[in-house]
C-alpha cells in the first residue's frame, strides 16, 4: 500500500479540475449545447490516452497520474472557454433590438 499512498497527492490534484470540467459540461448541456460537451470531453480522452502513452514509460504510475491531471485540466480549460464563448454570444444578442 505504500506505493499507492505516494500516488494519492497526485490523484488529489485532479479533484479541482474534475469539478470545473463537470460544472462547465453541465452549463453547456443546460444551455442546449450537449454536442460541445461531448466534443471537449473527447478531446480530454485523447489527451489522456496520449499522456498515458508518453508519460508512463518515463514516470511509471506517476506518469498515469500526470496524464490524468493534464487531461482534466485541458477539459476544464476548453469547457470554460466554450461556456464563455456561449455567454458572450448570448450577451450580444440580448442587447439587440428587433425594431
């Protein structure tokens, strides 16, 4: 169990990024953009696979944890960028008059 205990701080670092990713995805779905959520989560899966293939040979099990952190961070960043873009588009149309 000692090896697992050394891995826990790395896995704990994932929690904030995971929470931010889930929040961004929920907002996108609530605003009728489920396809955008699927898109940024697929990008994160790709980042995870690439990270695992690249980092694991050099860092072992810690490389897997690093790949997970990178994937969750990338999904959180992309997700919130999409939310921001959607809110900016919505704000621009909200202030337009039809007359």
